[in-house]
C-alpha cells in the first residue's frame, strides 16, 4: 500500500504496508493557478536513485472520484512526458541524488468532489522505486 486515506499527500521511496520502513521523499500541494485559473498541484521530491532508470521503467497512475474509478493508466517512464512542452523526465535517468518540483494543471472541467490519486514508478524489473498519493477535495 502506498500511503493512506485522509493524510497529507506524500511520496514514498517504495510501497510497503509498514509505514516504519517507508521514507517520505516528497509531498504534493494544491495551489491557485494564477496563469490559467482554477487550481494546480505542485509536487516536491528529494530522493536518491540507487540505479539508472531507462526504457522498461514504468509510471502508473490511478484516480478515483468520490470513491469511484475515474482514470487509471501506465506508460513507459521514458515516454510519459514526451508530448509535454515542459518535461521533468528525460531518459535515461541517472542514479544519484534528485530534486524535482513539478506543477500540473487540474482541469477546470473536473466536477467538485473528493479525489484520491495514487502513482508509482517501477524499474525495468518491475520493482517499485517511488510511490505517492494525494487525497483532496475540489
């Protein structure tokens, strides 16, 4: 399990049922979007990769709206942002210390309600490297 319900959004170094062995490596906050209106998320992460991440690494996301499945998908990590104007991920991602701050627009057309999002990144062997969750109300 990655994180929990109704807790501050966090990002962990791996998925585990034991919170005592997970290290928090980041958080997610919601902010007013001064440019496009509405709201956006800002993700902060500081972590160390013990290995390079390259083709075959995956990014998974699952979004629930009022406890109902809304969206879930996964991509090769190297392709997850290939259509974005501003990218955070370029492959290969070299091992070592990493710091990311990333803004993502929350679409204005989303209805008001309770959203729960979880995401994780795996290496090319399918081992979880990072996981995170956000639980918020629009």
